[in-house]
């Protein structure tokens, strides 16, 4: 167990555990492991019953990913309270979640993701007023990055 100033190594397993904890906090059933969460469950928990409308979210993602292990993606939505990236064809579809407080200057998430195969990657934004916006983009993956 890390103490006060200890440095903790960030491993894939630790990220999955912390990601699962975040998803549970969003309202996922406690008996589900990260691998058991479907795309539909992730989106429903994120939307919290609000209808999902297209647009209002910007996603920058390569149309062709030569290497599915490191695919850069940037998602932004002005006025968003939270952003989520979902890759339905991955073994674990919910990839990333970012929440923004009222003092956030920008509502943007930039990261590198793994993609198992060619698919439609989705980005959702829950706005401060509770509405949910969505954008998706098709990505051709040459070499899959999830071992699937």
C-alpha cells in the first residue's frame, strides 16, 4: 500500500480497476466487472436517462489507424460536465471518462486509445444542463491493439 509521498506505478491492471470504480460510480451494477459492461450499459449509465442527440461534440481521430495500440484521439465539447469515449468492438467498450468542474477552463480530453479492430468510435458529452450529445467516427484499424 503506497504511503504519503510514494510513487505508484500506473499499470494496465491498475487503470482497469480505477476505470471500473469510476464506471461503478456512474451507476453501473456493482456485480459487473469491467469486462462485462456492454456498450449499451455504458452509454445508459452516462446518459442517466437523458435523450442522446447528435452534434455538439468535436472528435479528432485518424480515419486509418496503422497501429491499434496507440491511436491518438481528442474530444471536446464546450460547456460539458463530462466526456466519455466508447469503442463498441473492444473487449472493454468504455475507454475513457473525464469529468469537469465549474472552474474548468476547457472541456477537452486528449489521450491515446487502443482499438481492437475496425469500428465506429463514439464520444459522448453530458452537458451542464443534463442533455447528452454524441458524435461517432469510423476508424479502419490495420493492426488491432487489444489482442482480440
